[in-house]
C-alpha cells in the first residue's frame, strides 16, 4: 500500500486545520482511497514545537528540508502573500513535488508562471481552498461543469464584506461600527482593506475566470470597487426598490470579450444571491448545458478551508497511486489552449443604475439634473426625493433603465459640478436578470 507523505509550509490557522483533518479523518480516508496520508514535516519559522497530537511530525524552520526530502510527495504552501510563497512553490515544483495552496493572491498575479512550471515538470497544483473556503467551487467548475460553456459567474466571495452588509441591512448600523464589531468577532482583519475594498474578491474572480473561460486572467484585468462608501441610507433606499446590497464579483462571457468586475450591487430580493447572508459565500454559474448552479457555504475558517486543502491532497494522492497525474488539467483547459483575455472596457458596461444625489432643495434643481441625464441618453425609471423642513441639502434618488457606464460617468461629472450639489453622487449598479 502506497503511503502519501505531505509537508506543510506554514502552520497557522489553515495549516492546523489541514493537520487536524488529516489526523481525525485518517481511517475514513483509508477506507475511501486505500491509501495512507501522513503528515511528515511542518516548516514554520515561528514555531519551536508542535501540539502534542502531532508528536510524530518533524518540525523544521527551513523549508528546504521539505523540498529536498525525496520521501515527501506533496508540498502544501500556507504562508500566504507573494514572497517567499512564490519562490517556495516554484522550488517545490522544480524538485518534482506536487503542490497545494490556498493562496489566491499569489495565483491571481503569478498563476500563469506557476501553472506553466507545473506542466513542464509534470506535477499537479491543487488550489481548491483559494476560492470559497470549504465550498468545492473549483472542482465543480473544472470537472462537474466541464461540458458547459460558462455564460457568467456571479458571486459573493468574501464573508467579511457580506457580514458587514448583512448587519447594515438588518440593523441599520453604520459601516464603521459594523466593521469594528466584525474585527472583534474575528470576521475581519486588523487591516481589512483587502476584504472591504473588494481586492480579495477580485483575486478569486481572476482564478474562476481563468478556469471558466480558458483565459489567463490577472488581478489587474478586473475593475474593483469596495463597500466602504455604502451608507445606511443607501441600504434603506435599496429596500424600497425591493433589493439588498451585496459586494458581487461579476463576469459575463460575451464571446469575443469578457466582463470582469467587483463592486457593490443592488440584488433583487427574489434572486438566489440576495438570500446569502452573514459570513457565508454564494457563487452562481450559468452553463449553456446545465443552466444555473448556486454553490453556498462557509468561505473561510480553520476547518472549512482545511477541508478544501485536504481534498486537494487526497485528489493528488489518488492520482499518484493510480499513475494518473494530471488526468484533470489544473485549469480545466489544456495548457496550450489557455489564451490571453480580452476584457470588456468598463465604459461599455450596460446595466440599470441607482444614483443618490445630495443637492440644495431649490426650484429648478430637479429639472437641471434630469436634463443632464437626458442629454447623455439616461432614461429614469423612478425617482424619490427626501423631504426636509430645514434649508439643509436633501437626497434625490434615481433608478434608471439600462444605461452605459461611459454615459453615466459623464453625467455624474456634470451633476457633481453643479453649484446646487453639496456632495459627490453615489452610484450603485443593479444586477441584471439573466
């Protein structure tokens, strides 16, 4: 019976989750695979000892001890960041080790180099945990939906941002107050920028687009807007429109080019994604054969993410035992058929919009604003104006029919330049039903 030996670089939250999963599920994995999976070595510069249950595991502070050990089959990189993670991955691959990672930032920027090196050395790259935590999103996309042209990807891919927006929606709390609460509960990092400004979501979208379309999508290809400018008043107006605000990753396959964007979006309450609340993730695909598919679950955490990493380890282990390495291409498409993307320019995006304009409550103001919209071909579906007894500025809210981003940007620039406008216009895109 073949024993699959594993080395882990980085024994933080996810590393410990993987180690626990391998230990606790050892007998179950043996029954399912006929193979023993053994954690052989942990490399972590911050540790001098491992928990007692891992007393049989070698601890080192030098990752080279893992790369150069001929008995180790799979190297799991769990330190995060760009360097030394990238160098470690490439060094493991050069030493003919299969690699597993949860590092979405690394793959969204340097994935092309890493996957090409793996193909050259005939080793596998597992990265299920890089998107959706414990949800088997990548496996579903590259295997379960392999016979489909993917028409679009839409998803809530960051639990921190979704938790914050859910709390703002349910309790009317301001962004900064919910963020502080999320940090105290451990849902948000001390520096939450990647989560709340949409960068983490963009990392994940880049990976999914690469698999879905056979395109080497880079983080820089994606337009990104975060949720820090969303206020409770926008949440309340969304409710009046029958919507909930979500931070969505959206990509549509338009044939010769593809959309790639992350931004706050008003989602109709009867849409599947509107029901994904709290720290959960929900990712929707539409295939031309299968139709709509929604995957839902915990997108982060020690054991959910550890579960996803363990799944990659087991998949690769099975392939090693059966002599079928790279049976399923890492990115679903064969390497030579993965091409450079053509990204739809944002100014060509067409969707309905929500605008919240802060203006003085004076005669003629509404006519000026609607005149600018008309000048740029933007058709108004509905309007609401806040009433106030004082001379303070008021909110005027518009919901539009389909409009083009380029026209919208020109109109907003003109409106914000009006003397009667007391603050920048807030713009939120509405989700198109497909």
